[in-house]
């Protein structure tokens, strides 16, 4: 895995990685479990290659702060933001149950 996190890994002493939910050009989203709260979470991790792009970490952290300020039932709640020991930042969000937009659109076309 690009972010140096593997299924079963525990990091920050409280998150266990379950699986990769998706990956794009800038980051990946992991399905994980908050061990202390016994709750599923989604963790967005910036890809290590993005650390080389000036301003990318700051942009990622601005995204986390902006998302944390949104209080709406249609937006995943941000619960944590930090960085792995390697310096790769991550955002922890509630894991929403449902279909991805692309899957929903495909379903509607049938």
C-alpha cells in the first residue's frame, strides 16, 4: 500500500486498518476501526509522493479544517487529523454507510 499502511496495522495507538476503500491521484481512503470507541471510521491519507509538491500538506490540512467546520447530516464528520511517523498526513472521518456516487448513478441508469 502506498501510504505504508497495511490491513491489520494499528497506528496512533487507536486505529486498525481494515481495507482500502478507494484511491485517487492525491490520496487514498481506508476503512478502519477506532479501537477505543469500537466504531468504524474512514481515514483519508495523502499519498507519500504528494509530500514533494510544495503546499500540498498545507492544502490537505486546510481541507480537514474546512470539513470539520461543516455540520450537516450529508457530510462525513471529521473526528481527527494528524500525521503518520513518516510525515504523511491523515484525516479521520465517520464512515458513512451507503453506495458511492458512481455506483448509485450506474444503478439509476439500469
